[in-house]
């Protein structure tokens, strides 16, 4: 099924999870939570992070219960071949669709802030071809690339937003708990899709060298992402205000354009931010696209997955160019998020509960 590069360490799993989750909606997240809960928007990040973490434990429990199988195999063992086959198709379509939306959002940001006159199709095609080249080498090079790029990505992001602290006004985070509980509850669910990415473990779980430590990987990855998202949302709120955050399409990127590096080391931090965004998008697309092609290979019983990377490439491209404008792209992204809550939470929960009742698989403890 795979090349010899088919096993990843726990640290590589953590890096793969973080780099896959990181780009999903991060630039628009402050706008999203500000529109739902105003100055309480940062609370949504915490609640959504806890919700996503609890959901990820379902996926982790499946990995521990079926350490030698992917979702394609154990779903058929638990609910039967025909229903399992249907669920496998849903999983493939979900990963392909999310890959398409990820690369489309990447192209929208690049068109808005740097490559204004570059055709969107060229940006999308270049990213997909680059990603496809890496994916054809297997899961271990993908995870190793994430492990190498993670500090390159995270450290500068924290450093850039820290430079905005001197002009931050934390009174923008007030009033506190002014949002009705019902709005916070609904907003939590609507925000949780920004934490999607952990569901790639449905496919790559058996390729961990130590699947029994999957929960540790999820603890670290989900905790890290939640703290990073919270940090960015708080800085954006405090620096440009909640009201301005509501009207900006990409507030997390817009704030970078107003920041001057200490000592004038960099004249334009937004150029550096876009370079980091390119890395984040690349690693996200790698994880989602690879999980989709791996699922298809397992579902069809193909001896190799490499040719499926090429087969799916034009379909990912065609789906990515369906939205007609940035607002349309955001609507499609929200749709993929809702699909993710079903695919990453509800379906795995049903499979896990059924496997426990029917006593199929190993222990989840």
C-alpha cells in the first residue's frame, strides 16, 4: 500500500496534527468570533478548543481500539461492509473537499495582500502540484516536513504579534460575559470547525510507531492550537478593536500591515506573514489531501496510493475554483466546517459506540 516511509514517531504525529490544523481559518477566526460574541469572542476560542479536544478523544479512542486498521477497515468490521464502504466514500469526499477549500482560501489571501494581479488558478495549481510531489513520497516525509517547518512557522508568528503589544488596549475585551449563554453555546459549535484537522488520524493512526500514545499527541496538539488561537484573537481584539475586527475580511493578516518591527529590521512584516501563511497552508493541504488519497487507496484495495494523488489533483482544483468571490469562499468554508463536525465527530462517535457494544476491537484504555 505504501512505500517504506510508512511509520511516524509520536513527535512527528504531534507536528503533523498542529501543522494540519493551524491554517484552517486562522486569519478569519477573530472576525468570526467577534461577529458572534463581540468582546466575549475570545471565550468562544476556549470553549471551542475544549469541545474540539473532547471530540478528538473519540478519534484517539478508535486509533487505540484498532491500532492496525484505518477507518476504512474498522468501519466495515463494526457496521458491515456496505455501510462501511459508504462511510468510506463520505470520508474521501470530505478530505478532498476540505483540501480544495484550504487551497482556495490560500489563493484568496495571496490575491488580497500580495499577488494581486496573479490569476487565482495559477496560485492554486502551483500549490497543489508542489503538495502532490511531496505526498507521493509517503506519510513519513510529510510528517518530517511538518516537524521541520513547525518551529519555523510558530516562533515568527508569536514574535510578530508580540510586537503589537505596546499599542494593545485590553479594555477592548470588556464587557466580560455580556453574551447570552445560548449564543455562546451555538457560537462554540460554529467555532469548533476552526480546530478541524485531528480527523486525519482516522487514516494515519495505524502508521504511528506507538499508537498507544495517540492520546498524548492529541493532548499536546489540541492544547497548543487552542492557546495559539486564543493568543492571536486577544491580540487582534486589543490592537484594532472588536468593531474593526468585525468588518475586516482577514483581520489577523490586516493587523500585521500596521506593525513595524522593532528597530526597523523589516520594512514590511506582511511579506513575512504571507510567507508563513504559505507554509501553514502547504502543511494543511498536505495532511488533508494525503488522508483523502490514502482513504481511497484503502477503500479500493489499491496496491499503491501514488497514482491517486495525480487522479484527485484536477478534482481538487475544479472544486477550489467553484466559489465566485471571497464571500462565497467563506460560505463554502463554513459548509466544509459543518461537514467536518459530522465526519470528524458524529460518525466516529457512532462507530466507537457500536464497537464497544458489539465488543469489536481492542481496549480504549
